[in-house]
C-alpha cells in the first residue's frame, strides 16, 4: 500500500477529488502549476496594471484603474508613465547603457571563461573534479561579499593601488572604484561561473578524435579551434552568454557598490524610483519596459541555440 | 593533441582572478587596523565584535530560518514540477509550466522583487492576506525563484535515470505513487540534496528580492551587510565573510569526500 492509500484522510480526499474528475495526476500537475501561476505570472499582470495607474499620496501610492460610480464603472488607463519614460532621456540612456554593459561583460566573460572551461574539460579526471569545484566554490559564498571584496581591491587606498605605488609604477592612486570599469569587472567576476559551467558541460563531451583527425589532415591548432572546436561548442557559448547577459541587464548591487553616481543601470533606476521616489507606477512602467527590452535578446538567443543544437 | 604553455597560464590566471579578492578578505579580517586595506598587525578583535553585534546575529538567525524553510518547500514543489515535465508527456499547459518553471533563472531580481511586492500589496487589499509583510512573504518569494533551480537540477537527474526500473516496478503491480516513493525518490535523492543546498544558498544570498518584499522587523543578513557596506568600510564584515567562506569550504570538502567515496563504491 502506498503512503497515500494507507492513511484514511488522504484516501477519502483522493476519492472526493476523484468525483470532480481530479485524480492524483492532475493534483501533481496542479500544485507547482498553481504556485507559479499565482506567484510568478499573476505578479506581472499586477505590475502591468499599476504601470497604467497614476501616482497618488496614499497607501498603496497609486490610483485604482477601475472606479465605481454607483452604477457605472470607469476605467482610467494612464499611459503617462510610459510617455514619461520615453521623453526623459535618463530612462532611455539607462536602458541603452545597461544593454551595453551587459553585452560587453558577457563577451569579456566568454573570453576569460572559455580557456578555463577548455582547460578543465581537457584535464584528467581527479584534477578535473577539483578544478570544477574551485570554479563553483566562490558561487556558494555570498555574492554581496564578493562584490564587497572588489571594493577593497579597487579603492584609492586599496590593494591594487597600494601595490602599484609600492612597486613604483604609479605615484598617485588611480581612480578605479566608482567607475564603469569597476562595474564591468564586478559583473565578469561574479557571473564567471555561469559562463564556465555550460561551456564546460559542452566541451567535456567534445570527441577528441575529431581534433586528432583535423590535426592529421594538417590543420594548425588555431585553425582546428576555429573550424572544429568553436562551432561544436556553440550551444555552450550561447547558453553561457544568456546566463550572463540577461540577468546582468537588471543588475543592481554591482553598479550600486562599484559604480559611480552616473553609472545609471536600469536595475538601479528601478530601485531608486521605488525606494527613494516611492513612485510605484513609474517603477512598474520601468519594469514592464525592461521585460520588453529583455524579450528580444532572449528570443534571438533561443533561436540561435536551436540552430546550434540542430547543426551539431 | 599538442598542448602549449598558453592555455595552462590562462587557466591559472583565471583562478587567481577568482580567488585573489576572496583571499584578501580573509587576510584583512585578521587586521588590527580599522582601515581594511592597511595592515596594522594580527588581531581577532573583529570576530569578537561581530559575535557581540545583536543586529548581525538577529539577521543571521532570520536568514537561516528563511533559507531552511524556502529550500525545503522549493525542493518539494520543484521536484513535482520536474517530475511532471520529465515523465508526464504532453498535456495541456505543459509549455506554460516549462516557461514559468525556468524563466525565473534569468529574470532580473529587481523585476521579481517588485512584481511580488505589488502582488502582496494587492492581495492584502483584496483578500486581507498576507497581512503585512515579513518572513512569510520573503519565504514565498524565495520559494518561487529557488524552485526554478531545483527544477533544472532534478529534471536533468530524472531524464538521465534508467526508466526500466520504474517500468519493472509498475509491471510488478506497484501503483504510480508507490513507484515514485520506493523507486524514483531514492534514485534522485542526490539531486534533491544538491537542489536543496543550491536553494538554501540562493535564499541566504538574496538581497534584492528580500529588500522589496520584506516588512518592518524582518531584516535578513544580506540587508544588514548591504547597509553596512554602503555606509563605508566595516572590518567586521571581513570577519563575517571569512566565517561564511570557511563554512562553505568545509561543506564543499565534505560533499566532495562523500561523492568520491560513493563513486569508489559504485
């Protein structure tokens, strides 16, 4: 007897649900489905709703979009928040800048991550597990503290500047903290495991006999890499790129702690709109616009992933 | 295959890049001086200060509770979702479930946080639940985004699993529920443990989502760290980081040892 059937209340509930055509199978689907529907999908509808309402001095600080006037319901949709986003250059600039930062960081992470992933994938077994563990280990420690560590590295009296002054390379400290450079560095650093792992998972499956065949046919290592290894690893490249690029667009902690006052990434703009200006409708409009901005690259990457998977 | 010196050098530099900042955190946690980057002699005073700070201890306790509950619920629901996606074949709403279960993986945290907060506020207005925000709302939010990671981990284990033993059990007359608890669950147990640890870590680490959905009185550890770090240099955070790194390293070490022992037995 199974756990469920051996316990009468469970048995009775199962039978009761059965009358309505709900069997165990439907129930198993329903639990995660309903949870995600209520706490993942519906929230977006709420955000969309609030993005077309007007700010108000109340709690919650926005006007209802449907108002009852005795008999009739009036629907007040206000697209002013979106118009505001388009007219104030702050927002457009923040979106463009975020995409640029995320894209550049993803490319840099790819350039740094690929050789590491390749090296790990080609290592013999006990060493391979150890190296893989070393890549994952920083991911298990606090993200916030790893960003904080870079503050200590980059500040004017930080480790790097102190070292450069001590060796005599420079006389006065270089401003590194609170620059865009620090933001790129922070994103590449914290997201590197997300780039390395899918690349590794792909490269470890690479058939070495293909590389040998290419070498036997006279190809130089560089040409083997660009003609055999890289095309075959495209699914891993795209997966890694997506795992870095997409979340990095909305990054808040890194531009806040490492960037300067004019490093306006869209995640930071949303945060400030919500926590400092307390303008919930504009914050919602920023979020909806960010989703729209995200959908396009996700679709492109999905399609590229499909094509790469079909090609290999 | 020919192997030059270039690749190993690059890999070594990569690992230096990954570990140098962490190493400096550990070193400066034993620094006597208030300035985190100037060495003033060996001292463990920041550890003492940390352990006497009621704000940090309270926040750590809240974070641990939230993470344990969130990870457990996320593993339960995430396993159900993974099982449905891996075993149930086509059904209506499958594409939607796939999308909803994996989209949180790449969803920017600010959007997840804002959307859940607005949901909680609206729900409170309409049905009066959840009354106010605090640990419960953080747990709900964490379950939702941790589930996605559990689904990925468990689903890959399920699809790599030998289907014959499940079929054999069913041929011998076992009902689906019994097959799941007696056959499938023990086989995917390592993935459940991995998923739980992943969810626990993600929950413990989350600043952005928790900042949105929390209420008065429920500050998690990352929120306290963030407010301290934003105010400027605070050497006790280095001590905290060192403690966290030590716990993680010991945990990972034990996991690796267990895995190696398990692999040898197989």
